[in-house]
């Protein structure tokens, strides 16, 4: 069933089932039925732009409350997604600056660096912000599954994630303190997370300030045991039978995938009248991440939590947001104006050795060859949204909005090959040295603009049936200027000055426009039960690839070219048609909630990862079609006053329905191949026992399971014939695999009294080793098993496994006054 399986998985499962079955067996002495009239507490949401409960909104929405975030220690979107059927996050650790999010299997990308989560929009309040926001001091997190372009400004194909922060309260002073201390069983140091929330009324009932400050220090648990001591001098593969030779060339970095995150937030709220609410927001989140959460067991024979990269791989990224939100009650409608600016900065370093070895341009002849890349990126976004939501009584209701978003970004990548210039002069006829070892440089400047009008109109018939029509009209344009240079080549072989950097830029421009519709019908069976049906269209913006266009004579050139042919520059939009029927209900006098949805998605003009003909640069192209279908289920059962059970489950079946040429490098994904990244079966199960102990102390004991069936790392996974070699037309094994299924258990005991809460917990209770994704495929391994392929005496480490965290035990405390 799982990687690194123990000898007693059945006994683990037996213990889990035995404990989970306790409520069904009566719970024990003293257990009593819920008091007559006791019901589950319903979570209020604003996903439909009106305050309502999850059970009353006829769309597929999950609300993760602040209480659940605290109860299950959900520190990021990776953990939150586990409780949202249909939502998947590929956990690659803190170094992954933008979470790898996919919905309902809508993905064709490999599960490694380069994956983009552009089918899902993430919002802080009403401002799009692609960030794994620290989920502290929130009202809730709302996740809408399926296209949302007729209710939200940013057009999305898969769904929307909304972080709804607590607003300043002008009536009461308050301070909340929180802290977590834990020990990961593979770490040398302890994890700590501390934070404070201050709510300060400035003018009672009129003006208030709310401030949050949190600091996370995570030591990490992956060791980098093969870091070169001196780049270009140290041998990255010494005689491992000789400890002195190893020590002279390599050094060990323990716990090299940690993070240090500082998160701050402020809200100034002004309520001058009973019809006006003005909010100024500021958010700041800075993460100093270390290396990847990866091992190289197959490629280099490392341990479960050991990486074989030759360089440390830090990555620091900062997000900052300023926004103004004005809400006014106009009597017939609520008017909302939003203006926001976001700024993003990133600076990182990564091991680039394997990529250059694979080119076989002569680097492999240098015995001390290793390479690293340093990258910087900046991005500024300006967002304006205006929205009207009807508030009057009557059968007719509507939403009307305008959205404008502009993104300006720039990035630079510098690739270094220390010592290779001297080697090239000595052995390849080079004419000059390049002291800075700068082998490659690329720069990109990008502007994207999106504008849309959107809205929905609903009409209620016979008090039970409501019909909704939604529409979106959008335009999108992108302007990209990018280029690259080869400084080391030009200096060493062509005699350019030692500091010369020559970049030839090209400009690519693209635009797109279109419209979308949504149809929804909802029928109230009674006050507690509803069925609904939805047809909705979604799209993903087209654009251009940020790569230079090839010169006209590129085919005749005998030098290294990294460029895109004309048909490789432009990207067309892809679209989905989403069909869904669902049920939402409260049963057993409100003690059991059940939400279920069946869906079918038709996905056309897929945007797929591929590479350029010249230089094998990663780009996005169009081609093929796919379908996704499945079931999503959530339930919550308040069995009695002591016992509560929560369940989430998703079944997803997503596959190609047409061949996809070039889907994985030059290989063709074939019709019927399953799409990568999603599990057919995934879900969570939690049972909680609540009682009172000692002198009025509330105790809640929770046992939970998160499970996932196998996941394909590329389209088709390990299915024979899922990829076709274009050179031969025959089925080819590209090294795809099925990442094994896993189940991870957690346990906690929470004590609460008055303003105090103390929780003791163990995550990954049985210390399960499990893989969350792969970097590249097994084609970089000898015979698909390992070790890594050999190039000029070097062992290529391109293939690796991203892994989940080992057993972690700790305590969490909060105090409010």
C-alpha cells in the first residue's frame, strides 16, 4: 500500500478502525443522546455575495472554520485542502513560493518545479493574492469548487479560495496570545510558532485597529549530505569508500529544508454611519525558506530524508498587500468598492548541475563540474473591483460587478559554472577566462491586463425553486519582453570582455476576449434539504511564452540556440464546461449534515507543458481534450453530547479523451491516459470525544485519518502505452509512475477553561513515510530503478521524491483577555 511499508500495517488499521468505531458502539458508560433540539452549528459564509449558511447556498462550497483550523492545526493550504473534497495541494515544502493547487484533476503538468496553479484563484478578502497565507485570526476559509467567473472578479477555471480575516471590533479591547512548540522526529531542533492579536477600539463604535503578528521557526527535517565545499574545485563524487576524500570535498547540512516566516497584518476599520463600512488592510508575509523537501533514494542511494544536491537551495520571498474596501448600504443594494496593490519579491538559489550534464555540451568532461543558478523576481499588481448586490425583499435578486487587474513583473536567472572557464581554456581551445563563471543569463519583463464585467440574476418561483443565470464578458492581454545571453561562451571562446553580458531581447504580444455563462436551478425539498443542478463555463487566460523567438536561420545555425519557433510563442485559452448536481441537507433533527455533488467536466484546448524544439526550453502549448468526473462528499454527525464524527471524501476520474502531442517533452499522451496529480480516492475521517474533567475543564480528544490513493506523476503514470515516441510511433516508457497510496493519522487532546486552551498533539502518529510528488521522472534512472543515469562519470540526480513530514509531537497554547 505505501512506501517503506512496515511489517504491521494491518494492525495499524485495526487500531484506527477500533477507535473510530467507538461512537457507533455506544461510546461507553454515561454516553447519552443529544438533547432534544440540539443541532450542529452551521457556518455562515458570503460566497454568494450574501451572508448565508453553507447548507443554503446551491453551489459546491466548503467552509473551514476558525475552530476547525485550530482543532486540526491547519497551518497552511496543504492541510486545509485535505478537508475540502475536490481540492488537492501537492506538498513540496516551504521552498515552494506558490502552492501547487489543483481542482477535480484539472492538470497535465508533472508534479515538480515548473508546475503552476493557474486554475485556482486565491483571495485575501476580495483581493487576488497567490500566497499560502498563514491562517491565523480568520473568520474562516471558503473554498468554491468549479468555475466562479460570474460571481468573482478574477476569472478561474477550477475554483476560488477565500481567506476571510477577522475585522477590527470598535466595541471591545482584546488580546489573543498563541504559541506552538513541537519536535519533528527527524529534526535536531524544535519547531516554534508564536503570535499575538491586538484589537484596539480607538473611537468606541466608530473606529478600531486590529493587528496580528506571527513568527514561525521551522528547523526542517531534510539533510543535504553532499554539498560541495568549494564550487569548481571540490569533486562532487569523491571516493565514497575513503572518508578522508569525502570530507575533503563534501560537507553535510542538517535540517536543510527549514523556514523562518514572519507574518503581519493590520486592519483599520471606520464605521462613520450605520450604512458605511470602510476598511484599510495591510498584509506582510516574508519567508526565508531553505532547501527542498526531497530525497534521492533511487538516484543516489540516500536515506528517506536526505537530499543529494550539491548546493544549498535557499529561497526568500516576500508578499505585501495594501487595500481599501468601502461598503455602503444604498437601500436597494450593497455597493462595494475595492482597490488593492500587491508587491512580491523573490531571491533564490538552486542546484543546476543535472540539467547541464543532460545537455552533454562538454561540461561532463570537467572532473570537478557543478553548477548553480541564482534567480530574482519582482511583481506588482493593481486591482480595482466595483460590485453591487441587491438587498431588497422579493423573488428577484442580482449581483453586478466590474473587475480590472494589471500585473507587472520582471525576473532574472543567472547560471554559474565555477572553474569551467579554466578547464575550457586548458582543454577546449578557449582564449580567455571568465572570472564570474556566468554561463547563462535570462531576463523577462511581463505585463498582463485582465478586465471583466460579470453578474448573476436569480428568480425564486413558488417559494421553493430558484433559477439563476450568470454571465461574464472578459478581455485579456499580455506583453512580454525577454531574452538570454551566453556570457561564458562569448568570453571563453569568442574573446568578449570578461564582464560582457550581451542579451538579445524579443517581444511577444497576445490578447484574448470572450464570454461565459452559468445556469443554476435549486429546489428546497424542505427547510433543511435542497437539491441543485449547475452548468458553468470556466476559462484560463491565454498569452505568450516568456521565451525569445527564434531567428529565421535557426535551423542552419551550428551554435547552441534557446528559442521558440512562431507556433511555440503564442498560447490560446483553454475552457471547461462543468456539469454538476448536488444535495445539501440536515438530517436527524439537525444532528447530521450531508453535502454531496456529482460532476462532469469537458475540458478543451488544454494548455499543456511542453518544450521548445531548440534548447528544450519549458513552454506552454495547446492541444487535446480531457474529461473529469466524480463524486464529492462531506458529512458531520453529532451522535450525542459527547461524540462527533466528521468525514470528507472525493472520487475523481480525469483522463485525456484525445491524443496530446508533445505533452511530456516530445512524447504524445494517448487517449484514455489518466491525468497526473490527483488521487482517485482521497478524504479524511475524524472522531472527537468531548467531556468535562476536574474542576470545570473541557476536554476534547480527537483521532483523525487523512488518506490518499495512488497518484500519477505524469499523464498516464506507469500505464504501458500512455506515451508515444514521435520518432518511432511506438509506445514508449517515459518513466511515469504511480505514487503509492498512503494514510496518515493524527491525535490530540485539548483542554479548555475560561480564556485558556492547551492542546497536546501528535501528527503522523505512526511515523508513516509517504511520497507527495516527484521531481522529473524515472527515465533519469538506470533501468527505471536506479541509480541515476551516468554521464561522463557523473551520477545524474534529476529524479527525486518529495516527502511528507515524519512524526511530530508538540503542544499548542492560546490565551485571550
